[in-house]
């Protein structure tokens, strides 16, 4: 405990900063602080409770997708890629879409659409299933609601409330469910007994996935959405959540309703995305 002081915390942050991002360092030091406080409360008391010095909060990311970028990314997930060339005489760049059937990742297409239309976090999307379960969320097709948490799972600081599903994503989900139900029945028929496949909304070869990183990077390359091409920050799965929040602000959705759908506080939504709202400082600007 005597080693926990401002100097050592700053040295730790500097050393870790060579390999990880500032947000990761803050989480690690926050975990240390909670562990110290827990020990003080449950096994102490400590004669002196050291204070963990935290690095500054990193600026929030403002990377989100335009609808054109979202469509291009979705096309990349379905195996389409842009073949580009330059006309030597006019020096104009041209491109046309082609398709590589070996680069079709339908599970990623589902992931992207769920991210864009629900704003859910990566883990919630990967874990959601067609039926109620205790391991992850589930789709209530009758009520048109996506439950982000499994039944009986306690809420955490990263809130995961249910989210209502709009007409567009509901149509996709109905089609996907029909496909997965048929695939499960066929697999059961061939096995001669019921099998547990195609239970997850986002599945690869009938099984749920923990990550879509490989397929994600392939789709980014297919669509030419790399940072060196766009001149912007890299597009990560979490950008889908940023995109959903930004699009709702563009449409003028009430802050409280949007925050409830996203599973974040209205304060955070207003602070990070409020400047995108169609009514942002509208009255103040006219004074």
C-alpha cells in the first residue's frame, strides 16, 4: 500500500501508455482504487487509505458513419469491394463494385445492422439469441423488443436496458429468424435428434461468435474505409453505437428518449452528442 502514491501512479500510466490507450489505463487504476477501498471496508480498517492518481479523461471520440459510409461498410461485409483505377489521360479516378464470394460474411452484416439500428455494444450484439436465456440477451419478436441482458442478469454500470425495434430492423430479424429456424430444423433432421445450432442472431456456421474482428477488417478493406483513405479515425465496432446516437440527434429525437434507447445517461448523451442535435443552440443563436 505504501507504494501507491501519485508518483508511482503517474509512472505506471507513462509506462503503460506505450502499449495501451489512456482509457485502458484509467480502467486499470480505477480497479486498483476499488480493490483498496474494498479491502479497507471488508478487512480493514487501513491506517491510511492511499489515493490512486488517475490520468486525465481522454477526449470523447467523434467518429461516426455517414449513411453512405454505412452502406459501403455493409456492402463490404457482403463481399462487395471497390475496384479502383486512374485514367492516365484525364487523371480522374474511377471505381466499380465487384463481388468476391469468398469474402461474404453474412454474420457481420447482421452485426452491422443490429449496431446501426439499436446502438447496442459489441458484446450485447454478439450474445443476443432468438429465445430467452441466461447467457445473453434475446429478441422478443412479438413485442418488437431486443433485450440486451439475459434473464435474471443484474444490471451493471454499463447499462443494457431493452430497446424497441423499428420497422426496418424488425423486417430483417423476421427474415433471419426464418432462415435460422429452417437451418436448425434441417440440422436436427440430419442428426436424427434436436441440435443447438443457429440460436444466436449473429452466428457463424451455426455457432455464436465472441468477436467479428477478422470479418470487420476485411469489410473495411473491401469498402476502402481505412484511416489512410478517409483521413479520419479508424472505424471500430463501437463506432456503430456512436453512429446510432448521432443519427438520432440529427433527427431531433428527444434526449431522454434517445438516452433510454441507447442505455446511457441523458447527461452523457447531451455532453458527447448534443452538438449534433438539430435544435442545438437554435434559440440562443437567434438572440
